[in-house]
C-alpha cells in the first residue's frame, strides 16, 4: 500500500492521509482519505474521532463494504471500553 500524508497538525491534534495505491483499492476505488482528531475528554483522558471518504471509480457501489468496516470499528470500540486494562 502507498499512503500520502495530507496534514499533520500538532496544535489541533489532527492527522489526515490518503491511500493512493495498493490491494485494498482493488479496481473499485480511486483513493480513500482518512481523518483523525484527538481531543481531551472531561475525565482527563483522550477521545479520538476518525472518518474516511471513499472515492469510487464510475459505476461502483461500496455501501456493503463501508458498513462492514463501520461494524468492525464499533466492535473494537466496545471491546476496548469493556476491557480498559488491555490497552494501558
């Protein structure tokens, strides 16, 4: 895979990058951009927000794959919230 860093801002704790080459794109995607932002939480910890944008080639539908990815992230989040000792 080949990624391009688009932005890295320590002041706002944001990071964005783009997947521009590699197997995950298959022949369906032009590129995928990812954005991550970290914020201080009220309890003294940190919470992260992330998002992605998929740029498809003409005529390609990726809704099912995107829903699978979102489901995986929710499962990981649920596990980490239930098991905070696993990532000290």
